[in-house]
């Protein structure tokens, strides 16, 4: 069985020279939501910045995407 996945949210990234980081959560809905909560607690990203979880072709799997600026190269190298 082939799963069709709509990735329009990834194609909608603004153009420019900023580096972008795309974080994708895929799995059962409860696991995706719990992981979003955990990442908010550790101050990685507020839950409001994640896309709404969308089903990905099976009854139990969902995807949610977060797009944010990555750390600068100078900071990442340290």
C-alpha cells in the first residue's frame, strides 16, 4: 500500500538566505502530542508553533511539522 502525504506545509517555507530547520514528528496521535508537550517543557518550541497533526494514510499514524531558524553556523560549531 502506498501512502500519499501532503507536504504543502514544507513547500510554503519563505524564501531567503536564512537557514531553516524542519522537525517532523510521525507516529500515533497520542505519541505526537506527548512529544510536542515534552519539547515545550524543555523549551525547544512552544506547542503553538507545530502544525496540526494530520493523518498520513493509516488510521493510527499522524504527522506534525515545526519549521524554525537553525542555530547560526558559528554557534553550531562550538
